[in-house]
C-alpha cells in the first residue's frame, strides 16, 4: 500500500479509500454484515486505513457495519469518514445542513459507528436552504467539541466551494479540508474549475465513482448484464457518450497490453493525477478489492495517459446539479 498526506490535515491515509455504500440491505447487490466484515478485514490486511461511509447508506446500516467491523482493531490506526445531508426519514429536520440536523445526525452517526470522534465529517451536498455560514459554524463547533477532527464536503459548483472557503477564512471557522467529487476517466468536467481550485487551496481530493459506476471495469457491451450496473449506472450519467465508448475500448486495449484488468487501468489513471489523494473504491468482493490494490503497481507513461484521454469530449455536469 502507498500512503499520502490528506490535504492540509496532516493525516496519513492510504492511496485508496474503501467506500462503504455497498454494506447494508437497501439494494439486492449490497452485502450482509458478515460479507462486509470480510471485505473490511481484508482491506486492513492490505494496508488500507481509510474508510468512507454516510448516514444515508442503507439508512445508517453501513455506519453500524463499519463500526462493528473496526471494533476489534486499534481505533487510532484507522481514518473514518462519514457524511450528512440526505433524508433520514420523514422528519424534515433529519436532512439538510441546518445546525439542528448536523448536531442530531452527527450524534446518531457516532452512536452507530461506536466512536466518540469521527476523523472526517463531510457535507454530502450543498444545502440551498441553509446559509453556508450557519453550516460552517455548526461544523466548527463539532470540531471544538471533539466530535470531529476535520470537516470536508462533496460535489458542488466551484463557486460554491470558493464561497465556503472564503466564509471559513473570514470568520476564522474550520475549513473544508477535503472535496469528494465526481471524477473518472469518462467524466472529467471537474478539471475545468474545481480541481484547479482544490490544488491551489491544498484541499484533499477523494473522487467518487472512480470506475464510472463499473463502466470502466468491463467492455461497453457487457455493462448491461450486471445487476449493480443497472442499479447505479452512471448515477444518471451517460458515460458511454461524449467519447466514453472509445475510451472504454482503449482501456480494454491497454489492459490487455499490460496484463492488467480494465478496472486497474481506470484506477491507475486517477492515481497518476497529482491532484487526487485517494479514490473511493466501492466493492462487493474480496477479489475486486485485491484487484484494486494491485492498480497501485501499474505504471502509465505520459503517452498512455494522453492516449486514454484523447477521445474525451465536454460533458453535461452531473453529480450535484
């Protein structure tokens, strides 16, 4: 395993973060507690020390599963991240980024995780109904109470992220230290504004959907045959459009040339990007987890990178609109 310093936090994290959305019972492709524990145990064996979940993943079940799996390990050796924003029931105050929602949901997340403090507490999306100052003050208080060590955020427009950073700086509040955004070989719109911004501000970057909902893990014509591919296919995004189908073919060709899997090529491309700290990999099998870790050993030349990227065309922004 390789490790990196996460943005300005000073924390050392594995170059791959294990995403925990597949742990729970919300969809048929998700994993039971025992199956999830097997993957988490193997991830730790492989050197992964960074885990990302959210309160809405199987309505808290993912957090509970992650917490129970880590219970037998030294808590200080793991970096745990979770998120807040999405609906957690019919109560309108169990969603969004108001102070009430943040304080209640953070307490509930910590209880499910079995932890006093979460390492990284992230806002899942931008809340158009709550002033950013209100959200940041609530998050700042959470850090001061010792319930969170750092705060981060997820997909939004670059101008919103800049507003948040400016508000934190002007009011001397905790800054968003990380950006978890939609970024992969067939969706690169973040390169236009967000990633130059995160690079300038030394914000840690944690791409979600690094394999484009599985589109970069298998040939284009095979995607339709997978249950998970049907369930989360592109998060509503047509990855096969705007040059995506040709990129998929090039990934397949380069994988064959290097004796690697398509997924390894897709992950390796991200890992070769200087502004990426740790892609968030979701998996439903130990085999796929091990395959992802092996991507760290693949070397892509500058010409490989350019060849993979060449067919890309501007895409419609998706993931946070």
